C-alpha cells in the first residue's frame, strides 16, 4: 500500500528545492539545514509549481505504469511517478 502524505506536493517540492540549495547534502554548506529550510521554503513555491505543471503531461511509460498499477489512485500515482524517476537515465 502506498503511504498517503498529509503535506501538499507543492510544499514538499518547495522544501526539497530549498534544502538542495542550503544543505551540505545538496549544494549548500549547512550540516543541519532544517531550520533554514523552514524559514525559506515558501520562497520556492513558484518553482515548485513549475515542476508540478510539467507533470500534467505524462510520458507513454508513465501512462503504461499507471494502467498496470490497478484501480487505487494512490498506487497509480506512485507507479507513474516511479516510472518518471526511472526515465532519468534517458535525459
């Protein structure tokens, strides 16, 4: 079963963008960036929305993964996103 998030996709993406810029695990220098991310993630909302807008049009691989996932919307979403992630080596 796919976990259901209580945080919106837009917020999660914005937080990841902020964390990537701030955290030592990304491009930043902060070894503990949680507080800094909390302070600035809302500034990344426009970029997060841009990311989501690009996902409105699935690739054929995403569509096929969704069809194969069954009838549970959460499982379909998960399968389609996993298919998109799996396509990273084709970029």
